C-alpha cells in the first residue's frame, strides 16, 4: 500500500501546479505519486517478477495509525520537506504474503456501466 498526504495550501499549489493549468493540486500530486510508484515497481519487478504495488492514494492523518491492521512486514512513513515550505507525507506498507481483507467505511452504489443494445 502506498499513500500520501499533502495540504491544499497556496505554497504547495504554486510549487506543483503550473500557473494557469486546469488541474488541481490533488490531480498533479496523484499523477506524480503514480509515476514514482510505477517506476519503483518496474525496477523491483526485475528481481521480483511476482511483485505487485498498489496505486498510491491520498490518505487521511488517521490512516497511518491503522496501517498495522494490514499486518505489514514493513511500514515506513516520512515527511518530505522541500525548500523549508513544501511538505508531503508519504506512507509505504509492504505485505509480503498475508492476504489483505478490509471493510470500507463508505457504502457506495455501483455505478451503471454501458448497456449493450441490440437492434
């Protein structure tokens, strides 16, 4: 599991989002996190072809305290600071062989998908 937290502040937005861009800070950071995870996954899969890494996602501050529920073999959480003003918190949980099962707190309706019509 890979996750990150970043405050939606003017400093962070100015650093990550190109002026005039139609993308939000969340969109840009999610894409960067996905690119970093993909690169790491490609490099690691050269030695460990069975490796699978999850798509990174935004985590709330409360998530980190529950990372132990995944029964990980390794957990790392770091705060990355750039130029003393830009802060990003990262979380990495590695589960080597344990099945992961959890219950989502949100009940969501399945979204309808395209239906096939025959004429």
